[in-house]
């Protein structure tokens, strides 16, 4: 929203505020702080020069508290990590005692920390970018909390290809960091999404299968799974309903095997009769080297196998890019929990 100067010192108190914060003139932070006692929802859009001032809405010496705030959405331009200064927040201060829903689309390390520190026991939905520094901060916060409230987590890997090329971290170190963070999350997590990653996230799925046995939704954008891996996941996480991955294929050792024989072998190895898996959705762009007919055959075979093995399974769904590959081969290529 454009700033109405009358809001700065208005006697009217707001329960919801959506605002652009593009200048360091103190106006926006005054508006937010003046409404600290009544705000229930807050959305802020920031740029590179203002994102480092996010802690100002909490304060340093005066320690502002937002007793009613439940939903926060921060959208900010990316900054270089060298620009990420340490926050000035008292670690014992709890400025957001009722915060439940936090979205931080910013790679500035201390944006998420500003809202999470002191609120790990109340935040149920967490959506954040995941640079190496942010991952370290989250791991520390959740490791030091005995009863984190989070039930749904969405993690986006920003500019991951760039990180790989400049050596910030590689697949192995990424998996190590992610495993430590996942270990700090509660076992009764219901939803986990790994978004915008160029990784094949199979390494992360091993940790997921061992710990989160109550998951309903799992999304791993870079994961290319074999049918045996999906069956293993359905067996170890029987509560899983929706699985989002980039590709699914029949295992190579089954390529000359009849479908009924594949079903027999998988049913002996994995106990999936109690699985709640309802659909697998394929995300992202289709590899340009794919033969469309071969791709459809793989998907059809995997769908047939899962329909026999998993009593509640309905279909393998296609995201837009996959649909274009199927129907236009020459062209360029939270309600869910209740379903």
C-alpha cells in the first residue's frame, strides 16, 4: 500500500496492515510500532536498503511487544550475505507471543530470526528461504526448544545453482546441514516442502522416512524417485497422502518384468496395505531428452503398480510443465490436509 502520512500518528488502531517499506525515513517503522497492541496480521514489502532495518519494529532498548499478532508475511529483495549485519534483539525478549504463521521471502539472515526468536513454541506454519546462514540460525533455534509448535514447513533454496558454482556448499554439505535441521523439528510434522531446488533430494528423503511418520504432505522438487523408493516411503510413512516430486520411474531391474510380477515383489518387500497415499504429482520442467511415449509408459506403469499396492491411491498428476510436454510436445516446455 502507499503510505498515508495520516497513519503515522493516527489514533486509529489497525488489526491488519499491508505496507511497502522502501525508504529509511522511519515512517513505516513508526506506523507498525504504533499499532503493535492491535495488529493481528502484518505484510511488509522491502528492498535491499530497508530489509536490514526489520529489527527496528521490535526495538532494542524499549522492547516492543505485539500481543495479538498471529500472521506475518515478509517479502524482500535479495541482499548479499556480507550485507547481513547481526541483529540487535535481546535474545530473552519475546516480541510476538502469539505468532502462528510466518512467511519470510528474504535471504537476509536475521529477518526470520527477528520473528522466530521467542516464538518457536507458537509458530505452526513456517515458510522461509534457506541460505546456509539462515539454516544455521533455524537449527539453533529449534534445537534449543523442547516443544516447537511447527506442523508445516516450506523451505525454498534461493539461487542454489549459484551457490554450487561459487563453492558455498555442495550436495554433501547441504544434506548434512539439512539433516541437522530436520532432526531439530518435531516428529509429528504434518507437511514438509522443499521448493525451488535443483538438487535431487533423495538424500534428504532418507531422514524424512526415518523421523516424520505422521506426514500428510511431502514435496521434494528435485527428487527423481524409482517406484521401489515410493513404496518404501509409503510403507515407512503410512499417513502420507500427497507426494510431490520431479520424476517417477520403474526401477531398471524391473524393466523386463511383467507388471504383476513387479507388484508381487514389491508387496513382499514393503508393507503398504495401510498406506494413505492418494496421489503423486510431478513438478517442474520435463527433461528435453525425454521421449514422450517412453515417459507416458513409465508413468502409466508406476500408476498401475501403486493402484494395486496402495488401497487409497488414485492417480499420478501432472503439473503444467508436464502437461505441456504431453499435449504440446513441440512447444517450450493448505486445504490439502483436509482432502
